[in-house]
C-alpha cells in the first residue's frame, strides 16, 4: 500500500469482515492506537521498508536461541544474564557499523520534527 489512508481503509474492511464473526477481533481493533500502528506511513516511501522491517530483530532472536541452545543449562541467573549482555553488546557493536539505506533522509525527517 502506498498511503496511510489506503492502509486504514484496508484495516477497517478487515475489522468489518472479521469483527462480525469474531467479537475479540472487533474489541482488539477498537483498542488499537491507529496512529502508532501506521506511523511508518508518515515517513518517505524510501525509508518505510527500513523503518517497518524487523528482519534484524528476527535474526537477532534466532541468534540468541541458537547460542542459548549450545549452553543447554545455565548454573545461575547471573550466568544467564552475563551471557545475554555479551550477546547484546556484540550485536550492538556489529550493527553499529552497518550503514542504513536512506540514512540522510531519515536524519532530515527527524530534524524537521
């Protein structure tokens, strides 16, 4: 979808269709803050895929599961916490060196707010 208006119209049609059949879907749709859910539509179209994508998050979660499976069991909560902090620091260091496509546009957008 190209615009937030189209996305909201599709969301409303989804709620109309499934909200009648499932009351919990209707309640869920009424409780959502639409401005927060569709906030990425306020960014330029070049940046939407960067803002909307969660591939990095999903990849990092997969990495945590893979690394934790190798340890099988932690001897204490402190050991588990140290393990996770080490993973977080390694991830932040690695990701901090990556360039974000359209970073200049994003910085301009943030400065204009």
